C-alpha cells in the first residue's frame, strides 16, 4: 500500500467542484462553488478515512459509494437555495458533487 496524497485529492475535488458548477448551473456558478467547496471541506476527514480504508482493503468501492451517498440528506446547499435555484436543480447538483467524490475516491 502506497501513501495517499490527500492534499492532491482535495485539490482535485476542488477543481472538480469548479468545473461542475460551471457546467451545470451556469447562472449560479459562484453560489454553486461556495456550496461545493463547503461540502468538500465538511467531508475532509471522512474522505481521508474512506480513502485510507479503501486502499487498505478494509472497504469496497460499493461501501465508499454507500457512505458518500448517505451524506446526501444532511448536506445543505444554502447559497444555491438563497440565490433562488430550484430545489430539483439543487438536488441534481448535490448528487453530482457526491458522485464526483465517489469517482475520485474509487480511482485511488
């Protein structure tokens, strides 16, 4: 098992948030970036733990996906909601962010 560069993983996720915001909610890019970066920051410890456990073989990619997606209901996208983006679009953006995290972690 090699060392995992979690700073690089976080940087990749932050870049992904920016790209996702630009591609999916063009009129709300700043709010989407703010909410997305807040999400990544709030899950930083979990991302590190899940990444270590995945690489160590303590959990499967399905386990990681389950744990990440389980966070969906507790995540708030306040900036997007306050900016007036519809709840369906907010939920779609949230799902895309969580899939980004899953994809990044399962590629370790």
